[in-house]
């Protein structure tokens, strides 16, 4: 069975006549990494926000269906979706540090997050947070918990964001441009960290990126979006070696090559 199945999804904003996302379909199996690639404004974020039930105000699903573990997400109440988020489906953003309140310690926010999903004392939740950071190979979890976000580098904040997102071992991780705000070295670390999630927990991942190099490195399956539509899809090899669409060729041409191989930039 597919873990996630999006069928013919269309999403519009306000009274705008052209849908932001039009007739998008995609399937994700357990443990599979699917990447959505496309330039800014192509509708990538809209697709994954629709899955999370977190479209910005004015955004609404105008057609199609989203099935998670075989049942529809679209009919669920706000409370049902809130319970699902974090536990079964998690999301990370370009700068997960940005969703963390800058004037509160990481630990206070992490403890609060854990306690919205599980009845634990503050002390136990703190210990759980430290344990999770260390399982994610972040050194000195306790020190991180006692830090303010601004005391950490962007890469470190992102790694903390991923650790938080994985706390309840969700089946599906939605990653929206998780490496775009980072320098090249840190990008590679984040990419490896996400790849490890599948090895350790068999987590499925949808990774949204405008960088087809990152997508090609990580994904089993690639979808290329342009103007709200899927213009190309296939296995990594298919899309990279034999791009059928001009737009995909242009995205590929923009990726630097090293030793004849496209690399994660
Ligand atoms: N909150 C919003 N209100 C109105 N239009 C929006 C909103 N968010 C996104 N859009 C529009 O939807 C389209 C797709 O945006 P988005 O999903 O953010 O693309 P991407 O993530 O690929 O950059 C764009 O044309 C954008 O202007
Ligand atoms: Mg986006």
C-alpha cells in the first residue's frame, strides 16, 4: 500500500483564476524518498502544505484527494490534523530555526512541543529532547537545550529542527527547501542526516527543492513542477539521464558538474 497518495490535486488562492497547483498526482511508499523540483512559484510548497492541512489563509483544495495510510486527509477536522502532525507526519522548513521562537531557549520550546503530543513531566520531556538530539548525533544535547536559537549556527538550528521533527518517529517527513539557506558544506550534512532517517526508521521523505542536484542525489523518484503542474516524473536515473522536458533540461544545465557527475551543490 502507498503511504501517501495524492490524486489529481488542485489548489487555488483567493479568487485567483489560475490554480497554484493543478492536477498533481504522486505516490510515496514506505521508506521511499520523493523529490519535487521546480523554480520559485511552481507550487511545491503549496502541495506539501495541502498534505499537512496547513494552507495559508485564502488557500483551498479545489479538487482531488489526499490519502494517508489509505484514508483521506481532506475531510479531517483541525484537531485530527493537529494530532497527526508531529506524530505521523512531520515537516521541516528552509530555516527550521525560524519557527523556533528566538527569545526562548531551545529546550523550553522542545519540552513544550513534546508535551503537546505526550503526557510527560517537564523533566522527562527535557530528557527525551536531549536523548533525541544525541541520537541525531548532535554533540552535547543538554547544552543545545539550554541555548537560545541565535547561539547556534544555521546548520545546527536546522539539525535541531530535524531532530524535533523526528521525535515521534513519523512515517512521513515533508522537507521544504531544507538546505537552501545553508552553505555547501552544511547542505551536505543535512542531506546525509535526512538520508539516514530512512535507513534507521524507514521514514518516507518528500523533499522539495529548487536544486535539482540535491534532488538527484537524494530521491528515488523525481517530479518536476512548473506553473503548478507536473511536467516530468520518473526515477532519478530516468529524469537525470533522459530528461523529456525542456524545462528539466534547463534545470539540469544549471547544475555544476564535477568529473562528469552532477553533484550536490
Ligand atoms: N498565501 C498565498 N496567497 C496567494 N497566493 C499564493 C500564496 N502562497 C503561494 N501563492 C501562489 O501560489 C503559487 C505557488 O506558490 P508556492 O507553492 O509557494 O511555490 P514554490 O514553493 O514552488 O515556490 C505562486 O504563484 C504563488 O504566488
Ligand atoms: Mg516554496
